[in-house]
């Protein structure tokens, strides 16, 4: 169902913290950079605390505020719901929005359980038949260097894939005095590093290689079992999620893969690294050098063979034609701008954006298999 170029796409956002800020900037920036077929309008921001929501709405540029997300579904000026809440509310909000005929962008991981993700995917399929679109927000797919890596793998520049190794390291929980937030409570977050960081690396591995993970063997650890309750006058509460997880896996082709995700790697702030080794070459990416991709071609002269740096800032590289001259680098926030571009374009064209809720469900299956394996002394667990 193609839409007129001048038509507005009213955005209703639920949640206004870290992800709300990132998404809001992207909604504001995308139409200034890209020639979008629809015009995003920040119609209403939803948060339970009206005063805080009003302050955020003014800062982010939203025209109005609601304190109940259900009110967004009744508004004629809202055509898309952007879900930036903790995982325990993703299913309820997304399913209701899709049934109300609203497009949905839902932050990752898609849900806190396979059952919730299955229900969300079924709702997305039903809505799809009515021209209503949905997407899960795995923003690292929109790093230009990673999009280029996918193109190189798809064009057989690395040949038959043999190894994939991925790590995502942070350190913000290394201090045992860090308070007990929702991210450390299973009922709100579903899991810890496994869902927060592991969902990203699982999606990236499958996205880059074009293969699904077929089985896993995992271990997990919770290093600090009790943390201070905010405003609790010295009282502590239990941490009910993992602090770190590591697992081995096989891809559909039989290729080997290793994954690590932790929020206890002291000195690592947001260190995501992925390397793919194939029969004809290798690719490597480090998020701390976001504009670079490393490529090794064994066909090169042995005297000079090795990983070479590709500075991914040329206008012919993914997404870069809309930005700055070559060498003028982009940052983390641009991945969300690219996400908006792709989503709005798909909605206008009447096509299904990627990653879909079905893609999010596949990631959820992998996360569940890792959790089940870790609970059974690293038993090999099919996905």
C-alpha cells in the first residue's frame, strides 16, 4: 500500500530514557539527511510520570504527552508506535498497537520469553495482511561497515564460512555498589548480559553470514548476587539475571561460532567485536572503530598479505551517500537514523522491513537455548 510522498507519519513513543533519547534524535534527524517518502512527526510521548514525560517531550521535540500508552492507540495523529520500554511490556504494547492498525518499531530483544515473542510474531503476521508493518530494533545492522561486511560475504568474498567469533564487552556493573535497577531483575529484563548484549551478537552473526544458529552450549555467571536498592536506606535486593555469558555454537552449514557477552569487563565500555573467517578470506569489525572494516584476502601477494583497513566513508558504501565527504566519520547515533530511514521507506513502499518480528523470534530461540544449556551444565542444546 504505497502512500503519498507528502503524507505525515505520526510517531507515538512509549518510554523516554536512554533508548527514547536515541530514537527521538533519529526521528528528528532522518528527514533532514535522507529524502524520505513520508514525513515523520513526533506526535506524542508516553510516560507514567507526567512531569518527567513533559520535560522529555520538550527536550526531544514531541508535541504532546500521554501517561497511558493505550491512549496513543486512540489518537488519529499517531500511525506508528515506537516501543522503548523494558522487555516485560514489549509484547502487550506491540500486540495491542498492531491490532489497532499502528505500525510498530520495538526495541531489542523482542521479548522476555519465546512465548511472548511467538505471540508478537503471530500478531505481526496478522497485521501484515492489513498493510501494517513491524520491525525490531537491532540497530547494529545499520552500521555502514557491518552492512558492507554483509555485502562482501553475500558476494562470496570470504568463501565458505568456517569460523565466527563475537564478543560484546561492557563494564558498567563491575562496581558491586551499582544499584539494583530493572536491568538486573528477571521479571523486567528477562535476562542480563544474555538478552541485553547477547541478542545483538546473535543477530549480527546470523545477519552477516545469512545463516541461522542450529545449536549451542553455554555457561553463565552472576558475580554480584545482591545489590543496593535505590532509596532503600542500605537495604539490598537479589540480582536475578546473569552478569556474563559465553557459548559455543554451530551455524546451519556446520561452521563453528563462539560468543561472549559481559557487563563485567573492566575497562571495556561498549566493545563489540566480530570476526568471520572463510575459505577465501576474513572480515573483522570493532565497534570502537566504527567506521572501519578489516579485510584479509589470501589471494594477495604473500609478501604484503594481511588484514587491510577499509575506511567505510565513501559515498558508494551503505548509507554514506547522504552524509559527509569521505573520511568524515559517523558515530553510534547514526545507526538509529539509518534504522528510521529503512523503516519509513518500507512503510511507504508497502514492503516488510527487516529485521522482522520473526527475526527477533529466531534470536529469542537462540537466547533460550543458551539459557537452557547453561542451566544443564553446558549441555548441547539444539535451537
